[in-house]
């Protein structure tokens, strides 16, 4: 009986600590949403209202009057969507080759992919920018999309998953006379769907939240993605907090919906590659 | 049939082997071609570029002059120092927080575990740009939420980001509070794979929670901790967006990180050769740090 009380007390203390730590991160997110619904004139007062008095939609109305924000949203969807679909496709193929195909050089190629994942973005940033400008692609969708498809992580992830696919299934399909590509499309792709979902979600999130590259490779306001556009707003109206928080809320919502809908894949996906 | 020029490593490899492996090359080609153009070529080019005086007016080969210049440049050295302070402020605290949360949620039901994992991961889904915008508002010296909490505690308001003494610690605090979510998920998964009877046996033997943590949990989580350490170091060493949005490297360059300085050097001052040299030094430091971390923790992460 005493031991039970002791574990219960322990559990309660644990819950309190966990709740405090989690709310530390949650409070700023709440504050973003609360400020977004606060009347602009009421943000500049101290002490602040923790729950906005007379909540208003004015900030969102002001935001949507600036039509460019829809263009940024569209750009973000185009870039993140295209990169995600393309990555799933080419990384699944490359991962399959590295996991199941025997060919001279495959080990070297795999090592190159792994080593590349350790290289910081800054190393390729400048030469990549020069390359893109020599190709005449600055301020285009291609510039935003192509280098992102080339990222090595997806290949590593797909390869790790496909190593565990039984080789017998593939051999059986080959014996039945299926072509190389048909084997891939009819056997490998269906089995690999969970890994593809994980890759897709992480690629989409990475691209949706990507900032540095869109900032550098776009010149005009029309070609900015949402994140790069937000930083523009922050520079233009640095003191209009309710307006800025409305724009931040608007930009955060798509990812939060994706997260809540695919939570399972997010939490599983992080562990792929790191843990056996 | 198109082939990627791959140097065979074994002497025995013949053209026939290459021909036999052709489907492998075909499957890898779409990604590898893009990877070569937009990743491998830039890496090599970056090394070459770092030996050029490359700006609007000139493109001359200067050997290692850029390296000599940056290694005696106080601002570059300061940015390195800042980056080290930031990284070694954030990463250990992240790991500590993640370990604490992992151990605390372990005894609970699956549903409660999932709830907390999701809660801690949620800020991770929100972009750094958005998080930085929020915290810029939270840190506001006159109307900010943080100074409001300070006033509730009877403390004086602080100019969080406006003083060179407090700016960097403020950024570290923000990153620690908002981050660590993926490390928690990773460590929990690793912890779930430890056989439960290890803990049961230790408890029966009368071992205290602390001893169990030190002697069972920690050693068995070591590979995952190492992985998180290496990845966390690489990620935080490149910190850029929060600096760009929140401080622009100030005040008095107290928050200028290497990544931010590279951005300024390349895209504000158009000194592309110099910026490339900086990125190479940064890369070299990360390699050395990675090796030290592997040596220090001794065990290898399995790929």
C-alpha cells in the first residue's frame, strides 16, 4: 500500500514537471494566436491582456487586403508540393538501387550520400547561387525547386527502409517475368508506402519552413515563399505586432494541420535511420 | 546505355560487372544526376572559390589569402566564438531536457506518452521564422510577455535582445524552450526498446531511480544520445534564421554567428570568395567536432 502511494506521488510530480516544460513552449504559441485577435491599439499597453478583450478579426482582414500574401502561399504550395512529389519518386528509385541492386560503385555512392548529410548548407550556398545565376534561373520556381530535390537525406531514408524488404519477393517477381520497372512499381512501391509517407511529410515540412535559400534566390516580392515573405513583413512593419502575429498564425496553420493529421508518421518517422 | 562514371574500387570489377549492374545505375540516375549538379559540384566549386578574390570587380586566384585574412579577422573569430557559445549552450540543455522528459514519461500509458511527445514536437513544426517573430514580441522590452512575467515576480524589466550581455543568453533560452522535440521522440523510441525486466530486476534489487538511470538507462541510450549530439551540433552550428529576424547579429556583433556572417559577406558585401573560405572553415570545425564526439562517447551509431 505504501509503495503504491509512493509511485502515485512520483507520477504526480512527473506530470507536473512535464506539464510545466510543455507549457513553456506552448505559451509563446498561444501568445501568437491571442495577439493575432487583439485590437491593434491594445497591443501597446502594459500589463498586456492575457486573454484579448473584445477580440477582433481586423488583423486578418488587414492581412488579406495585402493580396501578395496569397501569392506567397501559392508559391509555398507549388515549391513544397513539387519538391515533395519529386523527392518521393527519385529517392525511392535511388534507395531501391542502393538497397537491392548490386552494381560496381554502389558502396562508394552510398558513402558519398551519408557524408553529404553532414555538410552544412553554408558550404554549397555561395557556389549554388553562382551556378543558379549562370543558368539564368535566379527568381524562378526552378531555382527554388531543383536544388531541394537534390538533397541527400531522402535517399538515405529510403535505402534504410528498403534494406529490410525481403529479396525473395523481388526475385519471385523477376522470375515471373516482370520487367525491372514493373517490379519496382508493383512490388517495391506498395511495400514502401510507410517510408514514402514519412519522407513526404518531412520533405513538405522542411520545404514549407525553408527560409535561407528562398531569401537568397528570389529578388522580387512575387517569387517569395511564405517564410521569406513573412520576414519582409517583419522588416516593413516591425512594430505592428497584432498584424505580424496574424500573419504568423496564418502561415503556421497549414503545418500544424498537417502535423495533427499525420502525427503518427511524424513521431515514427524521426526514428527511421537513427535507431535499429 | 548511359553510365555514371563511377570509379570501381575493387580491381576485379570489369566492364561486364558494370553492364550487369545497369538497372542499378538506371534507378539511381535521376536522383544522382541532380545530386551531382546541385550538391557535389557546388561543394567542389566552393573549395575552389575559397581561393579566389571573387567580387563585382575582380575574380582573381589568390591561393590561401582568404583563409589568412579570415583567420586574423576579429569579426570572423568573434562569430566563431558566438557560434560555439550558442551551440554549446543549446545542445547540452536540449539533451538534458530530452533525457528528463524521456525518463519521466516512460512509466505512463501509451496514450499519455503520445500526448506529451506530440506536445513537445509541436513547436518544431512551426518554422524558425515564425518562432522568431513570436519571440521578438515576447522579448519586447516595453510591452512583451516576458517582462510582464518578470513584473509579476517583482523583477525589473530586462532589455533582452538590446544588450550585448543578455542577447545571446536570450536566444539560447528561446531555442532550449522551443526545441528538443525530435530528440525526445528519438530517445523515447530507444528507451522503449530496452527490455522492461532490466528495470524490474534493478528495482527488485533495491536500486534507486538515480542508480537505475546512471547504470542502465544512460549506457543503453548512448548510441541515440551520440546521434542527437552530432545532429544537434551540426544543426545549431548553422543557426541563421533567428539571428536574421531577431537581432541582425547585434548588438555590437554579440549574436553574429558564422552562418549569419557568411550570409552578410556573400550577399550583402558580395565577397563570394571570402564567404566560401568561411564556410570551409566552418565545415572543417564541424568535422573535427564530430570526430571528438564519436571518440568521447566511444560507441558507434549504426547506420
